[in-house]
């Protein structure tokens, strides 16, 4: 088996400088609203009154589950649950904040929501579901955001103050609804980072003291620490870019219509999938593969087409060979050299023996003409004449 020429070929690695990996800070805008307000909100006009609705956090969902009625009439249970869900999602009515002392006014608010018609309530629930789905997409962004400089500055500003308190959000009543999931993750990650910074400072002090007695040994430890810091930083950046790529390229679940393009020969074709490098890392990967001589998607498509053509041509040649090598079942007597055998089995076998003898004689004569020492051969010649 011949070795693959591509095996053993050293790949050209391209490292993208960090200056090209920077992220547009606008990508964090919606996450910061969700973190530092405690919710996402949307306004709507319902029966001439202005409502502002908000997303729900895990604490509010648990309260809704506790308040959910249980009964045999499924329609009544569904209607009551829908009313409770909408009431807990209301943030303001005609400019008045309903979060302040909300538990005491919850029954009154539920009665006001219950007066709305069923179609209006269904539409509100549908819009609230979309709003809460937007918030759920922000959950993976909380961890990589906690390592950003703007996040650390914000943490230093509010350190010691609960992130969901009205002193930080500027919105009365947020301390009563608790923290959402992103706020919990962001607070925990910043506390962990503070603890790691303290440990690194203690470790640096210990290395400084040790350098007075073993300078060379401490220098090797410093080099290992630098390699560790760089490895952790690269891993964080790679994880951040993957999360942001998934977040920015998300779809709404509705399939996009296929684009139609015109081919050079005039035919129309539908574009089912586009193969195009989107990020800096993908462009670097594509260039590295090209410089290394690796085959990309287009090369593999062309090779597959050529392989199919070769297999088809080989199949055609094989069919032609089988067709022309096939012995005719019946021989037409009108052609030159053709004959008909009349009689029974004995006559047919005698005819076959004569034909075989004539073939052997022809072979011997041909051998004698071609071989130089054919006259000296002791083998008798076979006479096929009768």
C-alpha cells in the first residue's frame, strides 16, 4: 500500500494576535441590562392603559408554582395560572411602580388582570414567553463577561452592595424579588476571582522571600507561573469566542428561505448551505489548511465528482468487454465461415472434434513459423485435414 503523501506533512500553524480577537463591547449591552436592572422589560398598551412587563426570575417562578390552583376543571386551572403569571410579570401600570410592597397588592393585581379577555391574555403570555426566552439566551454569557475589564470595574464600584438592591439598580422593589440566575453567576465568579487574586498576592510574597535564598529556583517557578497564566488566559478567550459565536449566530427557530442564484449556463439553483469563514479564527484555520496543502470542502467535492466519472467510465468499458467477448448462441450460416450441423448428438460431437483438431493444427503451424527452432522439433505435426 502506497503511503499517503499528505501524511507526515507538517501543518502550517497560524496564531491570531490578540489584537484581532477583541470583541465589540456592544455585545454585552443586553446582558448588562439584565444584570444591573435585574430583568428585561417591554412596554405595551392594553385597553388604553400603558403596561410595562418584565422577565421572571427563579424566585418568582417558585412563588407562581406555589400559588397555582389545583382542581378537576383544567380550563379554570389554566386560566388561573395564566392570570398569576401575568400579574407577577407586571412592572409598571401607567407609570406607577408595582414592585414596591407587591405581595400586599398581589390579589388586587390578579383581579385586574382577570378582567382582561382571554385572547388579550393569550397574546400577553405569548409576548412574555418571547421576552423570557431572550433572557434565557443570556445565561451562558455571564461567566465570560465576569472576566472582562468593564465587568471588574463595575464589580469594584458596587462591592459590598447586593447587586439586586434598589441602591444599585435604582429601581425600588428589586430587593424584594431576589437575584436572577445571571446575577448569581456574576457575583459568584467575581468573588472567586477576588479570592484567586489574594492567593496570587500571597504566593508572590512567598516567592519574593524565597528568592533571597534560591534565586535560580524561583526564576524557574516564575517561568512556570507565566506559562500557567498564559494557558488560562488563552483557554478563557477560546471559551468566550465559542460562546459569543453561538449567541450571535442563534436563530429564532424559523427556517430561512433558500436563496436562488443563477449559474453561468443560465440555470437557476437554490443555495441550501453557505461554506464561508465567519470569524478571525476560521479565516486563520482556512489559510493554515491552504498553506499546508490540505484539502478543503471544494477540493473534496471535485474529487468525489471525478471519482464518480472514473467509476462510470470503468463500468462502461467492462460492459463493452463482456458484450464483445460473448459467444453467439446461434451462428448465421449466410456469413463467411458459418455452417449448420444437421443430425443428432453424434454428428454434433464429431463436428466439435474436427473443429478442435483444426484449431490445434493452426496453433502448431503458427508456432513453427514464429519459433526459430521449430524445424528441429521432434513433436509430430497434427494434421487437421480429413
